[in-house]
C-alpha cells in the first residue's frame, strides 16, 4: 500500500514538473464553487517558450522560459506527511525551502492542494494553502506560519478554512490522499487581496490569483506527500 501511494505521488511530482505550468484557471467570478476552487493540477495556463529556446534551465534569464526549481519539505517526495503538519496532529505549516530560482523572480506563490479530494461538483480540488507575494529574496518559509490575511513581509494567504494553513485530513476509513506543494516564481507581484473583493469566496480568490499569475510564471518547483488519519 505504501509503495503504491509513493509511486502515485512521485508520478504526480514528475508530471507537474514536466508540464510547467499546466491548465487554464476558471474565471475569477465563475463556476468554481465548493470547499476550494481552482483547477485540479493547481497551475496557471500554459505559456509559450521563447523562440528556439528551452522551457527551463539556463539561469532563468529572459522572459519566455519556465525554469525548474527545487522545493524541499520535511519529508521525502511522495512520503508520508508527519502528523504534526496535519489536522490529526498540530495542524502547523511545515518549513519549506527552495533554490535554483530564476533571475527574473519578483515574487513567489505557493499552492498546496489535495488532488485526491474533489470539490465544486467534482471539477476542483481542496485548497489547503495558498500564499502569494512572497518576497523575491525569500528562499524558505518557516515552520508554523501564523494565521493572518497579510503577513509582515507583505505575503498573503488563504485556505479552505480562512487566512491560514490547513493541514491534510484524509479520513482513516479511506485511502491515503496525495497532497501537492507547488511553488511558482513570478516576474510580478499579484494585486489580489487575501480576502478577495467584497463577497468573494475562497474559490473565487484562488481563481483570481491564478488568473493574475497566468503570464508571469518564470519558475516552478513541486513536491508531494501522502496522508490519511491514523486508525484510533
């Protein structure tokens, strides 16, 4: 069972890294409804590579390519997420670090989502954390990021439960869920408030951020973990 879960997670990691970025986001005010919005792969729409160029590598110079970065979590890619980072434990955000950042990075955006859980009538997945406007100089997020729509460094956050990290919580009665952690290097800041426009839902805010990212992705990193609650 564990081997199968890890294989699935690793397949998703490598697929997400190869398809940088993935799908087209829904309209900011559109059909995304339910617990969390956005697309199941979590990424903004495709971007054309520079004429005659590659999609990654090369130090990230120029505006057309998407550079592959590395993202490190406190577990190996595809491994079990430790209990302290889940709803069954402390529900605190894990420390994350990244490198191989493109020179053109102005900010970073992080999307954490459960690709095994359907929401919005089966068209979306569950958003466990989205952080954007992370400063370009940052190369990590500390463990236990506090709750709050906007943090001291200017970054903003939301999740299915509000302006905070929401840990994995797959039930013990079913299979383990796969949780993707996707980090994007952007060549701009994102002008979307964490609480969205007046009356905006979490899915609409997520869609608005992803729409704003659409033509600004210059680097991407992905890791994954699996989790289901222990049997009590």
